[in-house]
C-alpha cells in the first residue's frame, strides 16, 4: 500500500472530517469541539491532520497542546496506566523543545503503519520497499527517531552492496535531520553515518567534505549537548541509557567521542579545528533550546530548527 492509498478517507473518516470543520467554524461550539477531539480516536484524528491542513491547524490550537502532550506521554514503552498492572518500570515519552508532541504523534503513527505493513509481508519485494520508504520519509518529516534510524541503517546497508550517491545523500540528510530534532542521540547517529562514509571518501558526492573531522565533530556535539537532551534521549532510546541501548558497547556519549577520537587519530590541527567549530555551534543550539524550553508557547518560538511538515 502506498502512502497516498493509506491516506484515502473512508466514509466514517469523511463524516468525522465534515463534523470537525463545521464545529470549528461555529464560535459558539468551542467546548463541543474540544470534547469531540479529546474523546475521538487518536489515529483517525492524526490521519485527518495528515490529509487536510485545516484539520491539522485545528488540532494545533493552543487549547489542545496539553492534551497532545499527554497522549504523547502515553505512547512510551510502559506508561503509568500500564505499569500499575505490569509491575515493570514506568517509561513515558517526554515533550521535546525541538518539535511539538502533535508532530511526534503523527510521525509515530506513520512509523507504526510502516511496521504493521512490514509484519504483514510474506515476501519483501522491491515494490514493498519503495512503498515502505514513503512511510519512513514522511515519518522522519514529523520527527520520528525510529524512522530516522531505520532509514539511515537501511541506506548504509544498501551502500555496502552497491554505492549510490543519491542514497548516500538521502542518508546524510536524514541523519542531519535527526541531529536537529534529537540533539545528542541524533548527533551520535550523524557521527556514525559520517564514520561509515569514510570508506567512500573519494566519491564525488563527498568532495570538499572531511568525513573524519565531521564524524568527530558530530560525536563531540553529542557529548556537549547531553544535559540538554534528556527528553530526546528518553524518547529515542525508550527509557534506556546509551550503554543499555547499545548493548554495552558504548558507556556514554563521552565514551563514544573518546573512542572515535582514538580511532580517527586526528592531528592537533584537525582536533583544534573541530573543537572550535563545535564550540560555536553548541553555544547557538543551547541558546535556542533554552529559549524554547522556557517559552510559554514553544510552538511559536520562531527557532530555526527544521520543523516537521504541516
């Protein structure tokens, strides 16, 4: 199933769409609209928001921000409502300063549909992979880390079999988006991508790019931004530490940077160049994240992070 086919509305969804539009146009029906949204199926609302900018705008009204944040909380591995019965440690998703909870929900919704279709496949055909890529790319645009990681890993695997500059550029763009949305986890993913690309350093698409320095810079960025990435680490690694998420291979972001630094054996000039560049970039990001975190209306901050579509 293509993404376009998935987003075609059925009769129930069309009727609900009309109901939402009608209520939103009635100034005397604000409370009714709020009750309807909060009592309706979340998946249906997300699908409607993905298909119609007007519904998307309704869902993004300020009065719904806390509601979507709470729904996002409940999409964790083991929210408190489930933990009461399971006895397992609570894990809930946290709101992030780089993208709204509503956008994250849309990204997760698309990723889960991709996973559902993947599990339903009896044969992984080329047609399926093309259709799956549509879902993953759309999910990435809405801030889903799992889709970002999946696209990067799949792309790197394809490059091992046969280098394709277009695939390499797509992987790099995806990893950079991850860095902007997820700070430390995203920059670590970006570092891994740059590191993997070193074997292709002579390819034309990497001309003028020092992949060794870029790999170290990204790892150093991940270390420097760790204390500002608590929510992103929690969400990306589903409540696990980096050591737990890596199966014990990496003790932490500092260890990841040090290990890579030793492997790359950067000379003093390269090291100073990288450290200077990181220092300038980190300061700018910290200022932006702090402004968003302290703002009463984080959705309207005007920060130059790449926002999810819609």
